[in-house]
C-alpha cells in the first residue's frame, strides 16, 4: 500500500522535473524516455544515469548536421566527459562548445544564422545588435571543441558589469558565444524563458559598442505577441530581475 508520505514525495519530485524542464536544464526527450520506461515496467535506471551522454550525443549530431567535422578522438573525449558530468547546480547542464570556433565576429554571426527557432516563431536581429564585438577581459573561451558546464541562470538580477566582477571573484567565466551555441543546439530553450525560473540570457562575456564606448552586451529575448526570438544589445550597467548572465565552467 502506497503511503501518503510516498505520494507527497512523488508529487514534489514531479514538480521539480517540471521546473527543470521549464528552466531548460533537463531534456524533454530524456524525461519522456525514462518515464515511459517506468510505465512499461523497465525501470531504466541505467538510461537515467546516462541521460547526459544521450544529451551530448544529440548535440554532437547537431554540430555534424551544421557541417562541423568531429574526429573520433574528440568525440570519444567529449562523451567520456559526459559520462563523468556532475552538475554544479540544478540548472547546470552539459554543452558541447566550439563547433564554429571562437573568432569574432565570424562565430557569432554563424551561430545566429544557424539558429532555427521553434515552430511558430521567427528570429529577429535588431539593428542595435549589428555592432562590433569583443570578449570581455578574461572571458575569451580557449581550446578546441569540448564539453563545458553551462548554467543559464547564473547571476540572475545582477547587471552584466556586476556579474563580471562577481565572476572574477568566483573564478568562473561568463558565457559569451556559448549562449548562442545553447540556442542552436537546443532551440526549445527559448520557449522556456519567462524571466523567473528561466531568465532571459545576456551574453555578458562579450562587450559591444553602446553609445560612445564598449558599454553594451548582446542579449536575447522572446516576444509571444510576435511571436519571435530577438537578438538585441543593452547597457551593461542595467540590472534587470528577469535577466541572467549565464556561467561557463570547464569540465
């Protein structure tokens, strides 16, 4: 006989799954596979443990669909990192980074061009986002194609300037093009943005021309009345509760 306490615990876990799906830190296909296995009486514990590997395999496939050549050594190294992936927070997720390299503005433009928005949405790049770009100090990615930790909820409510200061103290890197990589590899991420559990992301690891100096950052937004996903630029000194500065950590 199932107890009330057990049912309450199940309900709490169900709520947590919904919250993580909405935040983009869980892949809906993984959740569907695992829950269907439970309903079928398989209890796929191994599949649940390997959900990060499955997620990374899909990302590698997507990079290949975009024309990126991934050699056997790199693929095996990345999948091994996925097997050992331990999230640093409930919103932390693995991300295969570096498919288009890190040279600005080429990789930035290629990623935006490659982004295919969810069904029913269009994408729009504002004129304010057509500005020169450079990496913020100490924020430039380094290395070849690799797996990284990506936390989309990093430093929510802080201005990009304050997030940059805090990231230096915390010895982490603010995401730059990784935000666009996440969007390209997981287009449905944009649907989850609500400014609360799933904030709208700044690309705070980048600096853009804003007024007379390098005082802006690229940012992403979603408008349901369009509906469209927008790429824009705003001032780095402005703190907005609905915005985050995603964080990247090396695996």
